[in-house]
C-alpha cells in the first residue's frame, strides 16, 4: 500500500516532442485514480513512466516514500494490466500468474497458494491448466488481473484494460475491477479514453489534453464544475452545449440574440462561452430560451433533441415519458446549471 | 416437394445437389494432375532407380547400367555399405560415415539456430548503435556463401590447426544470415507488451530469452532445423577440403570415395554398394522432413501469438 506522487514530471521524446508537460499530483493511498483524455494526450506515457517502462525526462516519481526514477520496473513492486492482456501464450494460466513470483525466488508452496487464492477470487480455478488461447476475452482479462493480484503490489497500473472487450462484458468487468480494487485496498492508476469508465470507476479523475493536466477532481467535481471547455465537452454524454455569447451589465446574451437566464457573470464583460448540459434544460411553456428542433434521437431511457438556440447548435435530453416535441419549444434552465468560460483559453470564469 | 418444410429447404437442396448431375470430366483438373504427376515422376523415378539398382551386383550394373527391376543382392549390398570397412586405410565403414554426417548435420543446424537466434535477439531487442547497419552487413553475407570464400576459410582453419576435426568441419559454416533474418522477422512480430509484462515480472534479458522467446519460437526453430539440417547433411565441398582423415568422412563424400577407391584399382567399381550408400544418405533428411513437416509449415506461415 502506498501513495504515488509525481513532482513536476515531464516527458520529452528523443525527437523533441513533448509528450507531457511538467505535472504534479498525489494519489492518496488506496485510491483509484483514472487518467482520461483523447488519444495522444499523454495519459499512457504518464502511466508507463510510473511503471518504469519509459524514462522520466525531468521531475521525480515516488511510490510510497521511495523515489523510483532509477529503479527497475521489476523492483518497483507494481503490477500492470495491459490492453491486449500480454499473457505468455505458451504458459498455462497457473504459470502465467506465478511467473513473476518465480522470478522473485518465492518458494513453490507460497506461489501455489497465492495463485490458488487469486484464481478463487477471480473464479479461474477450473482454468488453471489451460493456455490463454483456450480462454475467452473476459477470462484472459481475469488472468491478467490475477497475474497482478498475486504479486501483492503497492500499486496497480491499468492501461485501457477493457477496450478489447465487448460492451456488455466491459460493463461487468468495470464493476468487478472496481470491487476488487476496493477489497484489496491497493492504490491504482487506470488509463482510459472512455469517459463513462472514468466517471464510474474513479475516486479521482485526472483529465489530460495534449500533454497537459486540464483538471483533477472527483467525478462529481469534474462533472459539476468543469475547469475548461475541454473538460466540459469531453466528460459527459451527450457533451455539454457550448455557445458563444457576450456579457454586458451583468447579463449574458447569446451571439444570436437571446438572454441566458441563471448566468452569474461576476463582473466579467465582453465575449465568453456559455456551457449548458443537455440534461440541465427542460421544455417548459414559460421557459426563457427558444429552441428549434431539427432531429430527434430515441435512446430508450431518454430522448435527445438536436436543434438550435439563437442559431447555434444545441441538444436537449428529455425523459422518455415526455411527448416528442413540436418544431419549436421553450426551454427552462435549472438553477446553477449555466457554466461560463472565457473565449481565449476556455478556462472557467 | 410438398413434404419439404420451410426450414429444411436449404439443407435438402444442398444434400441433393451432388447426386443430381452426371459427373462431368473437368479437363482443367485432369491437366493439373497430369502436370503434377509428370513432375512427381521426374523427381521420383531416379530415386526409385537408385533403390532398384542397389539390389544388384556390381558386374550386372557395370554391364547393363541402372536397373528397373530388383535383383537378389539387396542384403549383401546394404550390409557391405554399412558395415564393411573400406577406404584407403580400411578405417571407415558406412556406420562411421552415417555418424559423421549426423554430427555435421546436427552441429550445423543447432549451431546455426543458436547463433542466428542470438544475433536476431541482439538486433531486435537491444538499443545498439548501428544495429540496422549490423543487420544489413549480416544480410549481405548471403551474397558470400562458403564456396566464394573457401580459400581464406581453409587458410584460417589450417592455421588454427583445426583440419581433420569436427570443430573445423562445423564452426566455419555456422554463421548464418538466413537464420538471423528469419528470427529477426519473427521476433519483430512478437507484441511489445509481452516484453514489458516480462520486465515487470522481473525477467532479465537472459530469462526473457529462455523463458519466453525460445518457447514462443519453437515452430520457427523447427522450420529452421529442417532447412539447416538438410543443408548441413548435404555439404560436400567443405568436408572434402577440410578432412583428409577417413574416419571423419561423411556419407555424401563416402559415396564418391567408394567408387573412387575401387576405380583407382583395376577392379570393377562397386556400383551396388554406392547405390545402397546413396539410399542410406537420403533417408535421414527425408525422415526429418516427414516428421517435422507440420511444424515446418506452421513455423513459416503462422503468425498467431
């Protein structure tokens, strides 16, 4: 068990590309932190640096109270689960799980006991003598988990472990991994590009974009108070509506000419971006915003209306029991649901 | 058709299809087979003739040439070929030569595989300066087979006093661009994550090589083994040059030597024995190819890891 600290950690590749700007954060002991962002944002690089598979250009990485910059991956007491599982194809499940322990010189009896224990936990007991090629995707994923568990590491590292599974299995494994991590109480770093995975699994989310940390916070904080337009549009499905507007005399007017209710400008004046989540507006006859509907998407539990507010693209999520709407309607905004960002950097105002 | 239900329609018509039309002769198939059969005969008839000839006595062969039928000297010829001591010094028989060929073939194949794998391992997995250059230099040696550099090689081996030794026979042939090339291509197709997982599992370079890479490459190793064994077994020029001691003669050389040693005298060359020896020389490579065939195909084509 250990906390993980990154202190001004930076990564520049030999060709001069900066994969990660100096980043500083701490993952408290026992927490599951999700690194999320689009591809190429530096999240995998960050994870691989913690694993020791990439060198650190600048800064310090500590696991527990030990600086690990120059420590070999095998000696960091970590375990990693890879996207394609990276199981040894010629070894049985049992030997796959025990290989790391064997290399550490543990006695056979202890290896057997730990492997058996992990196999029981993951319901793999009957597959111990099989080869990875004789297992399904979900079972392979479990073996990869088992290989991580038997080492009793200080830190779990997950590199998009669920992206090779089908949607149904992914949901199930998501819950299993979360439950397992809770039960073992092991600190974990989890990389994904799937914002649903991030929201559902994380104690804490780190949102990355182009090698830079955009925001660190609990899923709730990230969702309720996105620090930038990037976070606002990346986290949440369907994404937040972002509209161009202008503030003057304490009021926000959209560029197409509608006044936004519930906007607290705090003395800001001039151009800004208005963010409203699709589920934070509801059709109501006395609503303040006029909305022209173009397309209706049926999602089952809810219904998505795509159209325009003041001439700008806008989406609204309505519960399934509300009747499909007419061409134009009025929308009312929930209190406190209007987010304001500056136009240049997209930071929250 | 009335009793055919909706669901069984598909399978019923399919089952009926093969019996319906009278079998037409497919001329393309006949042509293909004619070509294949002709090719097979072209390859097999000489082998058969050697086999048949090996059952005749020398005089008949000398008079009538190669034989199509079988004679009665079968046992005698093979017994003589295998167990009768011959040669200038009377110190070598078929069994000795068989053993020598085996040592050369195995040493050649195993040596080449080990050297090739290790060279490929170094080139693929270690960040070496000039790794690509090194690889291409190894690769260009394909243009310089032993026959081209045979004089300097001979010079070096005699200078090292390795003439008439197994070491001298095998070592100069071991460096292998072919094996290095095949193993390089194979190693490059092994996923990066496997190496990383092994690193986290605490496997150092040697452990990774032995525990992961060698077992993963076993079909490739089998394929290389077949090619190299047959290649080594059939070596003629180099053994002729480097061994003068008859106890180190290989089978391929022995065939000629039998004819030669008798021909030098005024006796009839023992063609029957030579034919028997040729058949004996052919057998081990054929057996190896037959037994390793499925591995061979897998090793060269399979990419499932």
